RNA sequence: GCGGGCGUGGCGAAAAGGUAGACGCAAGGGACUUAAAAUCCCUCGAUGGCAACGUCGUGCGGGUUCAAGUCCCGCCGCCCGCACCA
C-alpha cells in the first residue's frame, strides 16, 4: 500500500527480534574467511546511554555490519566496565547495594543499546564486576606477581582524613577532598603497583609501529613516557658541612655540558638529605612541611614562584674539587623524577635562573648563540632573567670553550665516566623516563580484590589458584567512611595458604583501569576456563578497529598495551603478541547549543522556540514567552541542560534516524553539533527512501530478479554509472571511517534515482531497480532496520544483513567521455568534453578552438599548453 | 611556557596540487491544497550587468608552481593536550 509512512518504532522492534531469534550477529569462526575484530570502548554502566554512546557505537556498528557484507568473520562484542566509585556513592547516598545498582543499570542500558539495533554478539557479554570475570583477573595478577611485574612499594598518596580514603589527583580540588571538603594530606602508604616502567623503552619504541593510530595519541603517549638521555653524576659533599654518614649527592642531568655554569644544587623536600637537614634545622623543617602541604593542586596558586632554603651543605664540583657549590632544598624539585636532586645552571634553565636571582646566586652564561647579533641578545636576556636553552657554542667553560653543546656533552660524559669517587665512576650514562609504575591499590569495596594474604610468618602469600576467586562479601556496609572491606567483621580473616596460621586478606582492591586493560582479550573467548584462550586470542587479536574517546588517549590505552605485554610474559598470550589495538580511532563529542532563561537558569532544548537566522536568530522560552539567551555550543551535560535523550529520539524518529544523523553532519573525529532541524532532515530522508522503495516495488522499477537487458539506454547507463560509482566510493569511505562523505554519496544516489524515475526515460526500469536495491544495501550498515524493511518490500524473503556487498562493474566506473576544465593562465574559462582516451594533441586542438578561449587569449599566442589527461587544460599565454 | 590541531557561504561541511563550495541544514520564491502539514520544482559566496558575461573570493602577508583551500616561510585568531620532568 503506497503513501503509508514508514513506521520506525514498529519495524525496528520487529527486526531486532528477528535478528535475535536467528542469531544473525553471532560470531562465526569460519576458517575460510578473513577475520575482523571491531571494538568500541565498553561503557561504564551509569544507568542511561547518552548521545556520545550513540555516536561511538553507531560508528563501530557501521564498520562491523559492512565487514560482514564483505565476507569477514566479525567479532563485535559488548560488555560493561562495571566496577568503580559511582556504585559505592549510590550505596552511600541511596542505600542501594553497589551490585544491585550496577546490575540494574546494566539491564537498563542493555535494553537501550538493543533499541539502537547494534550488530552485537550479546552471547559474549562480560561485566567486570562479575566474579566470572574478575576471577581471571586475579589469576593474571598472581602470575604477574610471580614474574615480579606486580609488587608493593610505598608511594605518596592523597589521603582524605574524613572519608579515610585515598583520592585520585582529580578528586582533589583546591587541596580538599571533593566529597568531604577536608584538607587532603600527602601520606606515604604501602601500595600495590604494576611494573609498567620495565616496558618503558618498548612501549615507546613500538609506538612507531602503530601506523593506524592517530598521530596525536602516539605523541601524547610519547610525552607521557618522557624519555630523556643524560648522566647520573655523583657530587662529593664537603665533609666539613655534610651531615654524618652523607658523603655524596647524586643527581640526574640531561645537560652535563653546562656543568661549568653550575651555581647551586637543589634537592626535593622529600629527599633524604633534606630530611636530615630538617632534623637539624627548624626553618628547613618548616619549609619542607610547607612544600608538602601544597603538594597537590594548591601548587597552581603559587606555581611560578621558585623558592628554597640553604642547607648549609656544600658540594664539590666534579671537575674542580676546589669549587664549592651550596646545596638548597627547593620546592620545584620532584622526588619522583631522576634522583630528586639537580645541579642548577641558571643561564641555561628558566627555573634555575629565577631561583638564582631570588637567592643571589651566580649566573654564568655557558652556552650562547654562535654569532652576533643573536649572541649579544641572548646575553642581554640572560642578564634580564631569561635563560638561553638553544644550541650554540660553549663559553666560560674552560677546556670546553668553542665546542658545540653536543660535543661538550660527550666530552664531559667521557671524562666523568673515567673519574673515580670511592672506587666508582663519578658519572654513568642514564636514560630516564617520566613514566612511573602504575599504582593500583584502591581502598574501596567495589573493585576486584587483590588476591593475596598477609601472614606474620610467611609474609605476602598469593591466594592459590584453586581458591580463586577471592570474592567480595555481599554484606558490606557503606554507612561510615573508610574501606568497607577493611572494617568487615570477618571477611579479611583467613588462614595463610602456606602455613595455615591465622592471617589477613589484602583489603585493597584494584584500580578499575586494570579491568579494562584486558577485556578485549577476554572477548575472544569469554567462557574460557583460563583468563585467555590462546587459540582464540591468536585468531582474533589484535583488534582491527578500536573506537573510543580521546580522553583515554593515555592511561587506558597505555595500560592495555602494557597488559598485553605482561600477558605475553606470563604465557597467557603468544610471545609475539605485543599490541592490542591495530587501528585506533578517536571520535569527537556530541555537542549542543545552550539556552538560558531571562532569570538565568539553564533551559532544555525542548523548552525554547526560535525565529530568524544568523545574528538575528532569537530564542523564546515557551513557558513564559520571555526571550531566552542562546549560549555557546558545548558538550552535552546534565548541568547545562543541553541534553538530548537517545530514548526520546528513538521513540520519536527511530534508531535509524538517530544513527543517520550522528554519522552525517561532521567528520567523525570532529565534534558533531546536534540540531533539531538536522534530525528532522534525517527523518525526512528516512521517509524519502521508503517512498522511493515503494514506488520502485510498485512498478517504477523492474521486477525482482528480472533478466538484465543486453543493452541500456544512455539514461539507464548514466544511472548505472552513478550506482556503481557509489558502490565503490561508499565502500571506500566506510572503510576509511569517512561516514559523513559516505552519507553525502548516498544522498546523491538517492537524488539520481529519484530523478531517473521522475524523468521516466525509456528502458530505465532495470537500472532503477538496480540502483534502488544497491542503495538499500549500502544503507544497510547505517540504517539497518529501514534497509531490512525496504529489502523485504523489494520482494526478498532473505535478511539484508546476510547479503554480500554488491560487486561493482568495473567498466561502469570509467566514463567514456570526460569533462575537462579549460584554463587560461590558471583561470577557468570553459569546459571541454572529450573522449576518455583522446590524444593530448586532439585535446589541445579542441581547447584552443573554443570560442571562449580564443576570446580570453585576445589575439595573444599561447606560449605553452598544459594538458593533464582527465583533469585539466591550462593555456599559458 | 611546551606540544598538537583547526580557520572554506547564514550554518555543518566536500574537494589524489588541477572546474572551490559536492551533500545536508536554514532561508527565499513557486506548484499542489479551502487552509495547513507533507511532497515536488526553482534560487541561494560577494559584487557589477537587462543579459551575454566579467571581477573578487578558502583568517592575514609573502613565496614555490603552468596551476595553491591543499606545499613552503612569517604573522593573527580559536580549540585541545601536557605542564616546575632537571
């Protein structure tokens, strides 16, 4: 029946049910086919999906569905990053058990994701909070422990004394706990850590091999790892001033060439030497305490200010024992980097020059530009307090004078390596990394328990494999601050697996980044009895296309890369497996305009109406009739109310429409602006496709399966060319994730098909049928429900999801004639249509014969004619 | 401060160094309709011209090239990371 609107909600539910029943998207492992593992970053089960999820999962789904039509075994799984703080907050605030809260959220979000019609293999679903998942994580942990990749160390943490918990850096706001508001203390605490630094070099080097990762992400990781080459230099302390038992101070420097410019040394407030000095001096102790207090983000307030205090200790210059340099404690020295101590060369380092000026220390230029006027300028700047850290030539540096800094570096390094202090070389070459080991201890309930026992006799004992999982107790309480596992009356009491004496369980749980560092591997065999099934992992990994937000550019992706190596080292993955994600794509956000009422409160997009355009565009608040302010376009957020609920859109326009819109407007790596009119446009397109298909099915096109004519009219051939060009281009653009361009090409094919029908040229019905069928097939990955419905309407009783991407007829991709632009002196003057294989001479002749070209030449003789076949003709006069 | 990215119509955007603005949105005009919605057709960078057609135009200033949105140099603006890393 024609003229009936396409009913999205009804059809969408129908096809979802059919796909479900027929297990259309169940993963296959047909060995005769190539594999493709498509993965989107799994969500935290907050309870509701948002437009960002819609965009992320639609992109992955288009690729997964497309790859299926191209004959791949596709693995496209989904799961839940289900441990974490919000569940515990819900327990505290609303007295719901974290498990109940989480599983309810998973159920709700799963049903929302299902309403999007994603081609997911739900039989592989995992939730990281499920003991079936985390039991394997505990196995992995123990294996890493045995290999020395997991260990305990004391590290500094942000301690919230009211909530009695450790806070992440981002949970410390202006030095106070984000929830309690208490002043956060910097405390030393025994923490579990993973030895990611053991792989620093490799994680850095292998970045080069990740050619299908965004350059930006590789760069961010490179900076994060922060490799620098330098020298460890031991300075002898002057015995007259040094504390008893301290005879030397070791520093790390990347600029040994500037050693003759040294004017002070500085150590971190937590450096052992600073601590000794603090014991003997009240003012030093006070200074160190002060530094510790501003440890976290208060640093921002006085960030520029370099301050310190003289310890009275002197160090001997390694190249001149008569040269004594004062040792300071300084607030800008980090204990975690290098040795927590430096030598200061003020002329070459901005921090050092500020420090030196403040404390009246010498500032001797040692590196300056080779020639004037740059040299004079640099010297003047140093005099004014701006360090020079460029290349140039050494001065004031004794035997180094005249050398380039690089040569000076080598000279000094060679010299100091030979010099001895207490029978050891004064200096050794050292490669230093900014990357630190990954602290995974969290004093929380809702995380994976660290499966070890503390025994007074045996020390740290891993829980044996057959006793895993160490499961979270169900009856924890959340009404008071602190770690629920630690205060649980019985949970932590156990017996030592080794000596069977009473012992205590570890009550720390793992950072949730651990959970997400190996889930992609678990998906390859989610029911395996071991953490990883080597055969499945070998087949499916690496992930062929990983898609997610740029916010995970560093931590999640780096941890996953580390974990993959750790899993190889512990025998869970093949030895050759290093990189988990072969290709990475980071998609942009979904953003929306913001609106404010005249009273200053935020308004929902549905609470305003608009008129006018451009600068004259005005918004009015519907409820009050008052003008509303149109604010900036920002990431959708609850607080600014610039939200669009996927449920509402799906209920109103259908999932296909929402999918189409998020694919259509912007390049996928850029932010997409959600506009109501844009969605409405997508909705119109859905109806337009449906009308087109109805017309074709009802006689404007040939019948299904009708024999292909031997000859086609020019009009039919034209349409066929458009169709086959689209097949090629849309396929290429989906593979390249240029969805917005693919969408535009589908619009063009739709327009071409519709106008062919409207013109009703002779002998076009077969071509119209072909165009329409292929159009529907190409729409399949993007708007799968609509496409299935159209496929059915076109007379098929098979699933479109099971069909192959149509083959292109190569001959139709090549036009018999081509239109060239004809330029005179680079300016376009006319066009010329010539046979595709026309000779250069013929083209030139035809171009020069064009009336417009003759006119443009204005009697001048062409000096040169450039003919680029199938492109352009440029007449140079 | 360091690093990276981006600047193209009223808007989102296309464009292997080769006809700038495909495609969509918005807007304007028209058809159909008692009317509206829906749909269909036309116009739509600026400017001059009745028109044919011309001139200018991809943040700004230079350069390379037969030819530059695209490549190079120097600015300006916006956005995003990282930030005392010795």
